[in-house]
């Protein structure tokens, strides 16, 4: 009887873990990473817009989403998802 073995499962990194790893690189290594990624089609790294106006707009949008969700969510999660999406979210 032959026993099949699976290779160990690789842990997928989330966005925050990847961002932290990139920030830990030296500036030269970050530039090398950017250069390598630009060789791949459809991949680019763009720093976020850090202007005061952009940050303020982001805060306003986040507050609007919080207000909308606060008004929508009453009762069970199923009720909230149904009212937001117009159908059962779990089906």
C-alpha cells in the first residue's frame, strides 16, 4: 500500500504582515522589490496619498459607513445582511 503525503501547508500572509515585512527592508531592498514587481504585468506599488485632504476625506467616508451600518444593523446578523443585500447572505 502506498501512502501519499502532502507537503506542509504554507501559511498565507495577510496584507498587514506583508506591509510590515516590506517596511522592515532597507531602502535599497525596497527599491529592488519595486523593480522586480514592475517586471510583472499588472503589479505596481503606489504609496498611499498622505495629504491632509485625502486623510480627512478618508475619515469622512469611514464615518459615513459607520453611520449607515449603525442605522441598518438591528436585530440579528441575518436580518442586517438581508436588509443590506436584499436577500439571504448565507444562501
